């Protein structure tokens, strides 16, 4: 057999396996809710679905080799089920034995094409179940068609297709060529054993840059990463009876630790993300997980997270609401010191809490040019003039082609 023919048969086997897996999940769901012997129109819908499956199985039979009998037994049983209900006034209800027989036949055919029921019905939410985004869309479409709910999921499917088409989503949805291994991820971002790094290194500093993650999923991604870190340290302590000291630093924390209404009935993903950090602030310490919250807007942060902070490093704050929030966090006898916050010079801060017995004014160390963050104010005036204060020409270069190439890369 030529390579092209082998590849064609392999793709057909995979297509049939996916179809059998879909109908196996559907019929088990129907059995669990009692549709085959429930009230009208449940049995009627089950018969219509089984008749559609019979037609599809027959089409697949025609595409297989003449001597390939893997679908014959299943087709015969589906045909027999439909024939038993083809009279003028049929009894559409099915017996438990009939449905169990169909489930067994579908499962046998599914296994004959390389399928494994363990992949369809995982034992827990944390057991990985790899799948491709396009397969999810196809499964939802097939399931909606079988249940007659196409109009209810049409918008959902369109949104999923839009998200999957976003190139920025590929590393997150794991549709890229390199697959993510959980153990490797934990080693990369939480750290390996002491001595495995460079000489003299006893810690691991990992930076997870989420600045270009789409706004639609930024809270979801942050919540998942934080939950994985907390749960991994919980499991580490349970298995080893010792903690693995780790510090989680949340920069621009008001973005994803944003206060929310407790009485909200329909909590959005932003509030769920905040609740993850609230759990870390309450319980993380006993599992070795510390939390550093960095924000320019303390008034927008979760009160639960702020109440668990034991040390504060306060830089210049000029907003009235932010100052009021800071006043609530410190004892009454120290509030007079906070009057200096609006006038604190750059690089200076007030340190108070467990890290210092008395409030002290501290100055941040000067960093080398290579270590400084890229946070300087834009040089609008010199760029507009075309020259700096020393008379040196300042050019504004706009290489948009390279930006677009990086933006739209596949």
C-alpha cells in the first residue's frame, strides 16, 4: 500500500473513532437521564438519534475496505433497534437490556478503532485529557444536532472558534507543536533541587509575563496558574512532610485581585480569580507559599487580601481614596505618619509592620542601567523637537512591519 493510501486509511480510522466516541458519550448520557424509557418525547428523540447513527455507520462502512468487518456487528444491532420500532403504532420505549447491548456494541467498535473509554470518562478533573480545539467544536456541534439544541449553542460555538483562531491563544490551548508537561512546568516556574542550577544559586526566580494575554482570558489564566502553584505546594507538603518555601509576587495586583461584591449572584471570572488569591492569602502560609501584592491602587484591591498582609511598604500616594484605604490598614497612632505619603520623593517609602518594629523611612537601592525597569516617562518634548537638551538629534523610528510580523505570527 502506498504512503498516501495508508495515510488516508489512518485518517478515516481516526474520524470513525472520534464519531464512535461521541455517540458512546451521548448514549451513556441518555441512559443516565432516563431518556430511552422516559416520558414522551424522550424515547422518540433517542430513536431518531440512533437512526442517524445507523445511517452514518452505513456511510462509514462504504468507505472502508470490503474485507473490513469492524462496523458490521454495530450496524446490524442499530438496524435491528430501528426495525423493532418501525410499525405503524410502535412502542418507542427501550428496555435497559437493549440500551446496554448498544452501549457494549459501540464500545467494542470504538476499541476496534483504537479508542479507550478511559479517555472519554476521566476519573477526576485534574487528570489530563488531551484534545484539539477543533475537535471540541465538532463535538459540541454534533451533540447540539443530536439533541436539537443547535440554536442555543450557535453563539457559544462562534465564540470558541474566534478564540481558537487567535494566534496568541495557541500556547495556552496547547495547540502548538510543543506540548506542556506538568512536572516540567513546575520545575521551570517553582524550581528544581538545590545545586542543579548555576554554582551558588539556591533559588529560582521565574517571571510569567501576561501583558499580551487577551483581556477575555487574563483572569482565567491567572487564576489557573495561582491555583496550580498553591495545590502543588499542598501536595508537596503532604508527600514530604515539609514545606517548600515559595513567594508569589503579584505585580499590578489591582488587575486580578480586584474587590468584588459578595452578594453578586452571577460571579464573573474576575471575582473567581480574586477568590483564588484570597485563599492563598489565608491558607498559603502553612504550605510555604507567601504572597507579595504590588499595586498603585490599594483602594481597588480585595479587603480580604489586604487584611492578611503583615508588612507594608508604602510609596507616594496622592489619590484620596487610596490614602483612605491605607489609613484603615494601620493603627491609629501611626496615621499621622501617613500624612507624608503624598509628598514622598521618588525611590523613598515608609516601611511598617512585622518587618520593622517601628515605622521607618527607607530608600530603594539604585540599580544599574541593565537592571532598571523600562518605566521612564516618554520623552515627548525632545522627540517632537527632533533634538535633546544637548542638541543631539533624536529620531522617532517606526518599524511597523516588524511589529505586525510579531503580532500576527502563527
